[in-house]
C-alpha cells in the first residue's frame, strides 16, 4: 500500500506524546506537514518527528495540495469548524472526539462532509483494539448468554487551573472528555443505539462544566451505566454482564502493554491477554487504507452524529433532572 501524505493541525501535548509517535509507526502514513499558530512550535515538531513542512497557520496547511489527510487534535470546541474547513479544502480528516459540541452542529458538519466527498472519522481509537473486537465476538457467540448490562467508568483527577477540559466555551467537561468513551463503549458492545437516558452531573460553579457525571442508558436489549469526570482517581474499566456470565476489561480505554479480558462463567474464570498492540497505530492504518483502497471506514459521520445525540441527551437529562428520550 502506498503512503498517504498526512498533515497535523495543532501542536497539542497529546499529539506530541501519543498520536504522532503512533503515526510514525503506522504503515501507509507519511508525515508531510505540521501547522501551529506559532511557527516556531511547528518547526520544533517538524524537526522532532520528521515532517517535511512546518506552517505558522492552519490555513497554510489547508492550501497545501500535497496533503491528503489531516489529523485534528484541536480543543473540543474547534473540531467542527476545522472539520468543515478541511472537508471544503478536499482533505480527509481524522478528528479527535467529541465530533461536535451538540447534535445540530454535528449534523451541519455531516452535511458538509457528504457534499465534499471526503472521508471523516471521529477518533475513538479503542474500537480498533483486538481486545474489544474479541469481547464483541464473545458476546455474539453466546459465551455469556444474552447481553443485559454494561457498566463502565472513565475518571481521573485534574488540577483547578487553566485547561481546555475546564473551558465551557471550548466544549469542555467530563461527559465531553471521558464520558463520551463510556457512551461509545455501550453502543459498541450492545451493537445498538440507546433509546432513553437518565443522567446526573455536578456542574462547577467557577468553570460551568460538568466535573462528575453518571448516567443510565436504556437499550432495546438491556441497560448500560457509567460514571465519568475529573474528581476521582484514574479508572477506565468496563464489565459486560449476560444471563450466563460476564466479561471484564480492567483497563479498557488506555490498556497499556498487556491488557486482559477476564471471562467469568459457571465453568470458572478464564483470562485472555493481548500484548504489543497500539490501537492508535491501528486507527491510522485503517484510515490510510480506506483512502488508498477506496474502502469504507469502519465508522463514518453517521456514527459520530448518533454518538453526539446520546451526549446531548445526557446533558439534557442532567439539566432537567429527569429521564429523556434520545432524539
């Protein structure tokens, strides 16, 4: 497979520490251009990682005809604007989660992407990890009977200081930052969409964003529950419970080097281990392959809109103090 010429907009710490190192390892990825509002930072990244070009504005990267696809790790509130601009410039884009700040915004982006004919995917990297594909395989095989419940958590603690995660204007908050993963997990594991949600959230008086939230999602075949936010220790596990057993991933979203699935049934407990996998690498390879081979993405903008609809419903429920339907 030929290499796809990739650009990156923004020199975020996450891009520096996680995403770009994964791009370097991914087959079919060629680091072509990096853009920042600070050209010196772009040049620093270019020198460190081997990008051929460094730009002092995102617009310059849009105008680079050589760049085919762009990774967008900008703050949450900037995702829709630049997904639209990239699409109109004819660039495919892998946009970090969340796709948008609300469902109306997500649908507007979806319409532009459809008109532009480019590929766009929300970057939930965990869905490419073979551990989670194995969990879904076990569910479908009937290993734990009929799936009835999914329980998940994604929390960590952050300092109270300027941080994009604490910016209401940039679509910060626990649901947007980490709760979105729990919602994505539930949709993936049930292989369905929730119809109704009930959520509660603690909104910070100073920052105006949710610091801690919990929700119950009603699916046609069962329920999912989760808690998320910035005021608890690090946790990122999920448990899948069926009528004849359960599956537990103690480190689901950030699995580390040797993640495991614990399989509990009436026959006892089995453990499966998955070593040496970088799900960010797999995500970039999948996206590049879709561009080169003309194959569909595993997850397109329709999936991103359905995901945003659930996030919106959680916020609506938390503010109303009652269960609401997912529109």
